[in-house]
C-alpha cells in the first residue's frame, strides 16, 4: 500500500503537510464539537471514548499478539473499583488514583499472562473467562468495595478545577484518549510491537530469533490490562455509580466483538469497531422510532410475535451486523476501508 | 457421611446436563474447530419449539419430541449452510464472533416470539419427583438426564470410532482438502455434524426445561458445558463427559463444605489449574506443533 | 496515518449528520402535553419486569382517553434499558435533554436507578415510585425522589414478626439473592429476630446464575429450620420450594412481594407454591376490590397487548404512578415542577390499589417524608393460585 522507504518514515506520525492538516482538523473537531451539541451526545462521546481505550488495549493483545481474552471486564472492574476506592477511601487525588488502579490491573494482567503461556485457542478463552467471572465475584463479596450495593464515584478534583459535568469530563477524557492512543501506536512501531507481531505470526520462529516469549506475552497482557484498567477508572466517573453486576461476561464479549469487528491488528480498526458497536448499543433501543421500519416491525410483532418482546429486535440487529461483517469482510471494518481505498485508487479497473 | 454421598450424587445429577452441552460442543469442535457459542441458544430454540407444539398446538408428547429433534437437526444444518460455510478464511476469533452473533440473533428471536416471562413446560416427569434411597435423594429427571448423557456419549463414541460416517468426520477434521480428494463430501459431513450437535443440545434443553424455562435458561449450562469440554479436552467425547461430572461434583462438594457463594468461581479456578498442567485438557492428545 | 486520519474524519462527519443542534430542553410541560418518562427492562434477564413500564403506559392511555389532566395529555416515553445502568443513563439523558421530561415514573431496578438518581436530583427533576423497595432511595431522602414501594427491609421484618409471634416458629433461616435486594431482606429479618432475642439458624446466599438449588437446600436442611424466608427471584424461589419437596424438607416458606403473583408462581411451580405466605404491596389482582375491577376493565382490557397478562407486575405500573397522577391533578392548570413537588408532599392517606401513601414536607433526617408506602399485608397461596388474606393492611414503621 503506502510504501515506506526507511525506518524513520515508518515511525513518523505525520506523513506529509496535508496529513498534518487533516490531523489538526481532527483534533480541532474533537475539541470543539462539545460546544455545539446536546449534553446527551457528550455523554455518548464519553462512553465511546472509554470503549475506544479498552478496545485499543485489547487489540494489542488479540490483534497484535494473537492471544484471546474473554475476561477483560475483570480488568475493567479492577480499574473502576481501584480508582473509586483509592479516591474515596484513601483520599488520593484523581491523577494518582487512576494510574494506580490501572497498575494494579496490569499486575493482574501479568498474572493472567502466566498460564496463557501454555494455552491457546478455546483453552485460553476459558481461562480468561474464568478470571473475569472470578474478579467480579470476589469484588462483590468484599464489603470494603461496597459489596453488592455498589459504590458512588466522588467528584474529581484536580487542583482548582472540580469536574462534575459531562462536558468538563469530556475534555479530560479526550486528552487522555489521544495520549493513550498515540502511546499505543508508538509502542507498536518499536521493537516491542514488532516482537508482539512476531509472536502472533510464528511464535516458535520468534523464540529461535531470541525474542523472550515469556516476557513479551506477559507484557502484552499487562499493557492491555493497563488500558482496560484506565478505561474502567474513567467509566466509574461517567456512570457515577458502579456495582459488580455491570462487569459481566457480556461486557467482555462486547469488547472482543469491538476489536474483531473493527479489524484485528489495526488500531484504526479497533477505534472504528468500538465507535460503531457502542453507538449501536446505545441507539438501537430507538429502533422502533424509525418512520417506516418501526411501524412495520410493530405490525409484524403483533401478528406473528409477542408485542411484549419487540425490543429484542436490538439483539437481532446487533447479532446480524456482527455476523454480516465477519462473513463478508474477515478483516473487519478496517478491511472494508482497505477495499474501498483500493477500489478508488485503482479505478477504473 | 450421608451428606457427602448426597452431595456426590447431586454433583452427578448436575454434571449430566453440563455433560450434554459439553458433548454438543465437542462434536462441533472435533470436526470444524469452531467453539460454538451459539450452542445454548440452538438448544433454547428447540426447547421453546417443543413447548409451542405441546401447548399451542396440543400435539401429543412423543410426536412433539420427535418433531423437536427434527427441527433441531434442521436448524443445525441451516446454520452451518447459511452462516458458517460462508465465512472465508476462518480463524478462531472470527468464528467466535460469528457464533456469538448467531447466539444474539437466536436469543433475540426466541425472546421476541415468546416474551420474557418464566414459562412452564408440560413435561411428563415433574422436576421434583424423586427417588429417596436411604435418605439420599435423586430426582427422576436427574436420573433421566444421567441415563441420556451416558447413552448419548456411548453412542456417539462408538459412532465416531467405528462407523464410516464417524471416520469421515475424523478425516475432515484432520485435513479437509485430503478428505475431499479421497471422496468424502466434506460439506455434507459438516452439516451432519452440526445437526447431530444441535440434536444433543436440544436433548439437554428439553431436560433442563421442566426446572426452568425462560429465554436465558441456557446461558449458565452452556458456559459450564463449555468449561467442562475444555477441561476434558475439546477433541475427546468421553473426556467432556467425565470432566463435566468432575466439575459438578467438585462444585457441589465445595458448595457444601466451604462456601456456596464461590461455587462457580472455584469451578473455573480448578479448570485453570488443570489447564496449567495439561494444556490441551485432561483426556485429549496434546498435539505438539511441528515447526 | 494520512488516509487513516481522513477515514476518522469521515466517520466524525457522519456522526455530525446524526446530531441535532442544541435544543432547549423545556420543563416537559406545554399547553397540551405533559412528558413523563420511564425506563424498563424489556429485554435481558430481567425482562419479566418489563410489564411494569407497559402497565404504566396503558394507565396513561386511559387517563388521556378519560379527559387528561386539566386539558393536557400525558406523552409517555418508555425505553428499554436491558437492566444495564449505562443504557439507563444514556436513555434518561437523551430524553431529558432532547425532548424534555417533566417527571420520571417508576423504573425497574436498583442499580439502573442509582445510576441516574444523582443526575435527576442535581437537575431537580421529580421521580415518583421507583419499582424497588430499596433503602437507597431514602437514605438519605432526596427532595425530588418520592418512594412508593414499601421497603424490603420492613417487609422482611413484618414477615418474620408474623412467623415468630403468630405462627410460633422458632428456627428461622433466610435464602437471599446476593445483591442489594436480597441483602435488604436479610438485614430486615436479622433486625426483627434481634428484637425477639433470636438469631438466624442459616443464611444461604443465592447467585443469580444458579440453576441447581440442591446445595442451598442441603444447608437449609442441615440447619433444621422451620421457617425459610425466600428473598430471591421468582425462578430461584420456585426451584427452592420444589427441591425442598423433593428432599422431603417441609418448613413454612415465606417470601416477599416480588414472588407474590400467585397465578404466575403456581403455574411455574406446577402447584408446589401452595401454602407459601407472601407479603404484598398491592390489592390482589383477582380480588373484587373496586379499584382493581375498574383498572382491569378499563385499562387492561381496553389497551393491553394480546400477550400481556393481568398480573402483579402490570398492576405495579399503575400502583407506583397513582400518587403522581393525583398530585398532577391537584396542581391545577398552572403546572411547574416545584408545584408538583409541593402537591406530592401534601399527599396524606392516599389509597389507590396499593398501600396507603403519605408524604411529609421534606426533612433530610426523616426518611418517611419521602417513603410514601409503608403498609403491607400477608397472603397465603392456595391451590390454583388463589390467595387467602392472612392479615389486613399493616403499618410498617
């Protein structure tokens, strides 16, 4: 595709002045749009941004290192609970609590990476699934973490600023997201990233070339857990209330789906996958409001199905989208992008 | 002492339903290396279909069950044909996502059609009638599940080992191109595999439905069945069943003596431990990757 | 990075097309409309409770057809949150800031409710009748949050008191769902037993995903309890009672209002629910109480969907919003949120088809200023799902 002529070109973030202009445009859009839209859309943007962070982290593990994890909701939960308890019970400021909790999550990620050294495929998925379930059960049992009643997240105080509206939180969040994504992108371009890719493609060959599988696999788990932890910590403030039930298996599956649907091994893919699936998740409940389709669905519901279950259409649409994307484009949304790009580039052939 | 035996017996009972789900998942994995997350919902669709036949159309019991199995087989064939076959370059993750998508579609359809309230299934054996032997009780339904699980396991094992079709299934799994060259209709084999697995799942669903019947009833048995299959080795039929029983018994013993709350957690912890020592499960042959 | 950035920009533009420019979210009241919203789990494992939201919807339809409220019709916004607090918050924000909602009615679930409680209270938006008897709504009481559902904690106390004082039970055990709902019940039981100088002989937690109840029953049987209080979901309760019968263990089972829909319980348990005593928060749905008869005929038969059932959950949608309608009527034509709150506070001794509801002027130290429903009565399940009233409405305080 785009040929890189030397190493420095490969790692460069901004490839040309025009690209720089687009990038600046993107940044200004991201920072300016909250001034023009409803608060509700800012909430949606916050929710999406958090999922983007987690998806990017999971992509590192699944897309670039080739492991499977069905337990990322566990790291997410550790991040959320860790941040809230460090802030509320131990009095640490937000900027210390958040990385602190994420580091704890990374520690657990490292622990999970150890059995992962020997497992693969469905075996690894069960091990990670078990981990995810265990974490929520254990947290729910401990009264210090609010037990089953859950915890309320306190307001964030950073120096003179108190952040308690969605808009203010958005600015904090988007800055963090951009920073984390840039870090991830750079990580992938370094030797660490290339080691991950080597492990995914041919781990025995990688070992013979001197790449320390143990170190890099566990590192992949730890970094992706770190991202999930940060996402979790931020989520606690978007929702303002956390309880163990929220961090269910369904959430882990959603994360995995975001990465796979977006495109494995591509950061843009993870971002778009997360954006699309979150947006669908929040918006599909309004499916009955679509002018013609909604009425037709209701009519169908009354005659053949039960009207009481009509909202289940969301699941059907969601599942169908996942299936269709995977069937027609195994590379996910990124693959769709590549195909359109290639089509336009090589038009009219 | 009585309590201990009771717990072991109950563990057997609960292990049987896990065993049936585990069997269903292993059958599919053996032939097509797809961990089928939609297994539970396929069983769910079949059970609700049975309920619909029994209550809305008032069809007598045996014909209704027969029709349900036919429906389950047809559903399995249809899903394989329409969805799984169309996947190009399937890698494990892609298949997982596709089966999860299928699972969502199925559960959405069942919920939509039948509503979300608890229903009751007119089953000939009440869920709570039981035999009490010297203070140890086991319900009739559990005995039926146990018997079915063992029979199905035995039947499938001998089928896959000694019949032509079973041999063809093995060949398809090992090298589908070579199998096709030798003349095996791999597409037909795959459809058959899904059909068999769906029927086994339907049996599991029907046996669970007298106790609990709502669109989310198969979620937990499927997870436990999957976990059991993994622990036993995803390519070994007897392995899945034995592991399922072990899982049930360990769960019950732990719940009885230590803590009911952490029961499921311990089950998964044990599985992870087992996998640490035997990465391909207890009873499967560990295929060492050749470079 | 060049093309990828373009790509992201394209996506963002697509989003922009889906946005509306800032709409002034009004008070939710116009000359002809009052906007009231509710969330409910229409999908997901809690979907059996979806009928609450639908019941409210049909009730509002009936109100509109019979004259509305001072010339205004109620515009009802119901959305499905799948019992997922993130979706609840998204939906509430969207409706509140997009359409503008005057007040929120009912709403199933403690955790979805807690996720939006702070948001609603900060923005001074009234919320009446959450569909859960949790202590979280009134500790501490909030000016704009009016609870109707009698507290689980107090229901448990009433049930245990009846068992100990009237039935003479000596060994009480509790099987509780391991979440806030179950814990509330457990705490209530413990509190009441303390007053009688007794303790629980067994406390058995039940996880939401548990299908096999045998380990739980074994522990209960080991404790040799003669009364078991069930504070779980409908499905678990039925399985516990059934497994107990299979094990030939027969204590007196008692349960909470969520399991008091005897027709449903009888059907799922295939008759095994007979003899269980429950507390309940509403007049029995098959009784000839004039309010029940009226609603059944004029609301349910007129507006409910074909597959809907006239049961406790559906009626709950009416019970939790009756006081709201009363206050809206009393507030007159000149309707604002503050006036509505003032009228709600004046409600004293209101009796619809639920418990007697009374509020007081807001006092942050008095939870009864915002806990309106404080009555319950006990019923026993008879064969065929019929119910026998064991007590009359009793005050719980």
